[in-house]
C-alpha cells in the first residue's frame, strides 16, 4: 500500500471520528437531558405556593420530564443511526457533478 493510500485512509478515519464527535444530535440531546434533570428536580421540590401559582399543575415537573424524553430521544437516535461521513469517492463524484453543472 502506498503512502498516499495510507494517508487517505487515515484522513477518512479522522473525518469519521469528527463527524461522530460534533454530531448536533449529541449536543442537543445532552443539553436537553442536563436541563431536564435540573427542571425535574425543581419540579419535585416545588412548594405549595409554587403549585398554587400554577393552578395546582406542577409545570416544572412536566416540562422536565418532557425535556428528558426529548433528550433521550436524540441520544437514542444517535446510537441507532450514527453519522457516516461521505467517502472520498462520493466527494469526488459530487465535485465532478457540480463542475459539470456549473
């Protein structure tokens, strides 16, 4: 295997790692889970005065549980369908198509 092929394979591995690391689903899911835990704890520790203000509906608890569910959905989605970066051949084909159109 030539040095060029080895370098291309190394860059493809690094690209795949970067695509997984900076996947927006990981960021959104993580933030929603963290904020959902905080808001759920606030809902569990709500006083009677807080509940009375909200017509006896524990808004923090329900919102926190909803945020947790959404965050977990994003993280499960990330696990079930991981991001796959395009291969060098796909990038080359897309570049050629763009040049042919333009």
